[in-house]
C-alpha cells in the first residue's frame, strides 16, 4: 500500500498556488505598476506644467511643495490642492 503524497504535491494545493499566482499577475502587479508610475509623475512635476486633477480641473502649476501644489485655473484664480489628486500632466513646459 502506498501512502498519500506530501501536502504540497496534492492537486488541491497545486491549484491553490496556481490561482494565487494568477491573481498576482492579473490584479496586483498592474496596480503596483500604476501606483509607481503615478508616483514618478508627481516626482517630475514642475512649474508651468499643465495638469488635469481627479476632479477634471485643467490648470497650470504655479509652485510645487512637498505634499501640495498651487495651481492657476484662470486669470487671478489660484488654488492649492494635494499632489495625489493630480492624475495627468498634459504638457510639460520649461520654466
């Protein structure tokens, strides 16, 4: 009579590992990459860049702080927002 194979060789365990691996490559890895790309976008943010916020506001960067950014959204209209709410840089200008 033969004994059962070790736990890590049983089909249920192998399938569980397969699904965990698939979850990583389908869900987690793209999210990690997107987060890293967003952090790089915020790190490269500079004065006179044109941006779009998560609320859909199109603006020009006036100054960049550690956690906040001052934007010009119209003539003589400036607002201060969190850097994390910037979703896209549409034009990167030189100062």
